[in-house]
C-alpha cells in the first residue's frame, strides 16, 4: 500500500478497535488507482464526531455539524468524516452489518462523481458501487446519479467537473455538458471563494485548454467574475503555455493580461484574491505592458520591479513572443539585476541625516524626494554609490535643488 495510506492506517485501526467502520475515501482512492500523486487522505467512518473527538488525542473541530473532524496524526491532518446520517432511520431497522454497508453506500452516493465515490478498506480492497473504476478506465467524469439533479443540489459541481477535466485530462459525457449548460446559472448562488479554489486548480491542470473551452461551451463564463462576454479573450488565453509558469501570481498575471479588464484591481478583487497577490499581479501586469510596448529592461525598471517580478514578467513576455529564448532571456535579466549598483533604498551609501547636514536645510518632505533623485542618478550611472561621491554630487547640484524644492 502507498505510504500516505500506511501513515493514516493507525487511525483506521483505532476506529476499528472501538467497533466503528472506517475507510479511505474520495480523491486519494481515485488518485492511487490512477497512479497519480496522492493529495489529502480522507477517511469516512461510522463513528460520530463526538466519538471521533473522544478517541483521538489531537483533533480540530472544523465542522462537526457536517460530520467532519480533523485528526492530527504525527502532525499530519486527516479529515475524518462521519457517514451521512440520512440513512440512520434505515440503519436502525437493519442488522448492523447491513446497516454499515448501507451507510457507506449512502456516503459514497452523495459524492459528486463516480471516480470520487470509491472507498478503500484497510486492506487496500476497493469498494466501488457506482462503477468509478470503469469511468477511470474510460477517462470519463460522470456524476453519481442524474447530472441535472446533482448540479441542482450543488452548482459548484459544475465547476468541479470542468476542473477535473483539466487535472485528469478526462472528458465529460454529452449529457453532462448539456446539464452544465442548463444549470450554469445556478453558479450565481455559489460563493466566489469556492469558485476560486476550482479555477486555481483548473489553471494548474494539464488540460486547461479543453477545460477553458468547456467553460465557454457550457455558458459557465457568465457566472465567473470578469469572465462574462470574454469568450474570444478566454479562447486566446486557453492557448497560452501555462505549464511553463511557476507561481499563482504568474498565472493570474496571464489571466489578467488576456482578459483585459477595465480595472485590473477591481477584477482581481472581484475574485477575492489575497491582497498581497493582487499587489504583485498589478505590478506584473503593469511591467508586462511596458515590456510588450517594446521598452527593454532598463536599470530603473529592473530596480522598480525587484527580482521576483522581473523574472516573472520576463518569463511571461518570453512565452508570449519569444518562447525559444526563454532561458537565455531569464539569464540576461538575472545578470542585469545582479549588476545593479543598488537593489534597495537602504543600499544607498548615505542617510537622510547626512543629506540634511550637507544641504543645511531643516528636515522635510524634500529629503525623501532628494533620495529619489540620488537613487535615479545611481541607477542611471550618473553617480557612483559611495558616500563622498554622493556628498560632492549633492553640493554641486545644490543650486538646482534650491530652485526645485
Ligand atoms: P483534490 O485532489 O483536488 O483534493 P478531491 O477529489 O480530493 O480532489 P476535494 O475537494 O478534496 O476533492 O473533496 C474530497 C472528496 O469529497 C471528493 O473526492 C468527493 O468525493 C467529495 N466532494 C467534494 N466536494 C463535493 C461536492 N461539491 N459534492 C459532492 N461531493 C463532494
Ligand atoms: Mg482532496
């Protein structure tokens, strides 16, 4: 058995010892059958949340009302979720072994897609009530039950279906696509935060091009922030080589570049992206625009960008216009950045105090403006970055400054 499952095995054993049923479920079972790298190992059990909390030393209550408790085992968090309770009444009337089977089956039945609705027992045997294995073999994403019903219950599943197309390079059956088209409007009621998780996964997947085409074909774009009426832009976006990108910031820079929103900031905020990411993407989009307007990297531009944004935007620029030179372009940017006389204001070989002394003027906002001038002069090689050169330069320019400040 895969080591991720083995690491979680003591949790299942403990639940078994206390008389509960417990299985590995969901994405990890799918991924092991696909030979993909396993993400989180999730566990489903007949134990109730309170019972799970009592059994394990370290637990985090993330949503006991939905039946989910996080169990920390050797510092790894596992979602342990109670079989759904709708079937309790049925269980009550049946012998316990059948009751357990019914419970697990009910639990798997509420899951979104057949490939996500398999379980694995502690011995590695697969439990597959809904032909998930067949769909894995046929590379098909199908809902457990009628797609229309399942998308009506939770419209996020529409986006999940499409992001699994991207991640797994699977297809959607015709009736799934038509159900998506019919129910896409229900995405209006889904929170942006939940949509963002799926969209982020979509852009990190292998088959994002197919997935983006499905967003268009399924009329889903109209229910994604800033994507409405942007079919042509999304089509072009789908042809970009996302696989060469390194960070989420780069992905969102490319998305923004192609979508061309009226306001970059509003677009990024409408996706509820973290403020720090928004700031970086705004900067990258601005830099990229300048680079694409054929402005080469100058010392000042590199300095303003900082190394991370400089490399990110150069990577994107190269992928847009000149992808065979990507590596050498990045190398050039790195070395040009390395050759900058300063990389930060704090690298300037003088202080505000000294400037005030040289200029014999009372402190004020002029000092910061002056530092900006010094910064610019150093970066454009008009001034050497050493204390006495700066002093001399300041004194010789004194007259100019008298006029300007
Ligand atoms: P990933 O590898 O990206 O984490 P995953 O399949 O594990 O994919 P999760 O969002 O972690 O996806 O969900 C875990 C499991 O919970 C799924 O495999 C599925 O069985 C179930 N699930 C998640 N979201 C839904 C939903 N909206 N409706 C029904 N079942 C869901
Ligand atoms: Mg998961």
